[in-house]
C-alpha cells in the first residue's frame, strides 16, 4: 500500500487527467466536419487522434492488467491501431479519413469510458514500476499526438480555400528573432544522449562519446526575412543548392516557398491558425522540409548542424520555437536495443530513410521537451513546425 500512496503523491493520476483533457481542449474549437478530414496520408483526422491515444491506454494497460476489464468496443482495435504489427490488423493509414463511424460522439464516449476505468485502476493496488513506466510512455505518446493535432488541424484548415480560422485567440506566442552571431565550439570529445532522472524515449538512451571538429553554430534561427532573400535570389530555381532528391521534389511539387505561404496582391501572406496574415519578417521561418533547409544552408555557404553538434552546443542558445533540422540520419545510438513486443515497435522500426530534428516547437506541450529529444521525419515533410539553424 505504501508504494501506491507514493505513486498517488507524485500526482500520476492528476498528470493523466491533465494530459487527457488537453487533447480535448485542442479539439474544442473544431466543427464536427473538421474531425474527419484527411487531405493527405501524413495527416490523420482529429477524431482518429482522439481514438488512437485512448486505444493505447486500453490496449497496453487496462486489457492486460486490470482484472475483469470489459473492452469498450472490440472493433476499435482494428480502427485505432496505428502501426503495431504485434497487436493485429488495422485500418490502412490512407483510409482513416474514410471512416464516418465511429462518430465523433462515439469517440468521446470511448475516451470517457477508458478514462473512468483508468482512474479506478490508478487508485487500485495493482500498480508497479513497470506499469508506471508504461503509463509515462502513454502520456508522452499522447503529448506527441497533441502536437500532431495542431499540425494536422493546421493542414486541414490551411488547405481549405476559405482559409478558415481555427480559433480567434492566439494559441502560440511567437517570439521575434533578435540579431545574433555564432557560438564557437572547440574540437574535442563530447557526450550526448539521455542520462538524467525522469522520462525519455528509448531512442535517446545509451549516452555515448562523440568527437567533434571545430565549428560555429548560429545563436538564432533563420527568419522569414532571411528566407525571403533565398526566394528572391532564385533559390528554388537553382539546382546547385539542392540534393538530387530535393531537386526532384522541387520540380514534382512545383515548390516556390515554404508551406502555407501565398503571394497575393504583391504581398507574401501566411496561413496561421488564426487565419491568413501578412508574413512577419522577424519571426523564424516555419514549415520547411529538410530539402529546403539544406538548400538554404548551401545558398548561405554553410550547412545544417549534426545532431551531436546541436546537442553539444544547445546550452549556449535558445531553442524551442521550431523543430530544427539536422544533417544527421535517424539511426540507433551505439548499444541501442529494441524492447520486446509491441512497445519495441515505438521507435526502432523507423530508423531508416529519416532525418533527425532537435529542440521543440511552439506546438510542443509544456514539459515535453529536452535537449536529448530526437524527433524524426522524412526529408520531404514540412507540415510540422520546422525551422533552420546554421553551422559554419
């Protein structure tokens, strides 16, 4: 009983409630029609995010651990499983937007049912360290989906020709980028990777040494004004600055500017969650693919930092406004081992054909960022809140 009291004292139930309620708060400004839209394969309908994060707690905590737990709907395992082969068959990702049922009301009933059962379970005498660790993973998993909710909602509304506002109130406080120079880092051996107390994902563990040559890293992110210089100089027309795949992407997509930029009446406009607005030149550029970030760096005669360079220098500059592309492929750290079972599918199976991003963004939930966090996306992706920091 002492252990249970300790867990309750640490506020694990309160933390669970706060995280779960925040997902619903993000969706509160939506119209019912917004919950089901899936414009592209990478964007999931908000309804699906709400169901999937609930499925995680039901499938991995309640079903195997809570005696006599009755599954809310056996068919939901097929509907809300994302990519866990171990757990069984699932709806193809491209078809998530074709599901008019379960309804939005059904999904909210599902959340309420699972939350009530989780509260009972978290107050029971069945908790142990392994389940607490699994619960922490589930909460961090939901926080990842909260950021995805913002990204996906913005894509859904930002590709509506009416450019509707998600909310009248500003959700993110954008920070203007001050003028800044570069921080010089000396050649030497540095340690990277997580070894603190608290939660981290398995891809951050196995702290290890790396050798770095001398480099200088920018104290600030690239601004809209600076990126406009790249556009004005014909950066999207000059193959010399692009990777071969990047140049193919430019031509296939007819790319001419970052995502959500529109040249209207001789002005650059930008879709925000508050609607279409004129670009603020002092804000950090956003919604940039790796291809674009790398091409811009080449145009400036510089490059992107490696993830080791970024982490080694991260105490010397402010970060957290944009997920920052690095020049590092997403690969396992030395000594990395995948967990057994479905949980082992969380990160390890994606360690191919993706690039690492570091830091956090304005859409990242509070207490969900740290300098060892390794985000990862394919080079073409730019619907996330991504930006650019340079190295020379």
